[in-house]
C-alpha cells in the first residue's frame, strides 16, 4: 500500500469516527434502540420508512405531497407516538449530515456529475 493510500484510509476512518461521534448519529442510534425494544413497532416503523423512500424516489408518482399525506394517514396510529416522531426526525437530521459530507466532498473534487441535473 502506498503512502497516499494509507493517508486516505486513515482519513476515511477518522471521518467515520467523527460521524459516529456526532450528536445526530448518537441520537438516531439511541432512539432506534428504544424503538427496537418493541418488535411490532420496529416492523411498522421500518415499513413506513421503506414506503416513504419508495414514494419520494418514484418518478411515476406525480403528486408526492398527496402520496405522503396518504401514507401519514395510513400510519396515523404509529405517527401519534412521540418516540416514533423523534426517531424519524433524528433520522432526517442524520441523513442531512451524511448528505452534507458527501456533497462537500463531491463539490470539492473534479467529478463529472452534470448529467444528473
């Protein structure tokens, strides 16, 4: 392994540890652990997360806002639980952190991504 490879590997490890040490990650993991104590709730939350992902990332859905409203109505009982909403909010915050890290790296290097626009 070349010196540059070692440096890059060390930096990746440092970045990973910094992310794991972030408040966003710690809160996401903490709340996820609480949710996981109830297997039925975990299953329902994960089902909701999966369906949300599918709605947001499905180009065939013309009205994402309405689709999300319908999904929230369907999962209203689950969404009434404070722990669930705190967990989903923590997940959004953690994902935003990771997205920002990735964007910072991608914006700082010469990588042809214009075709994605």
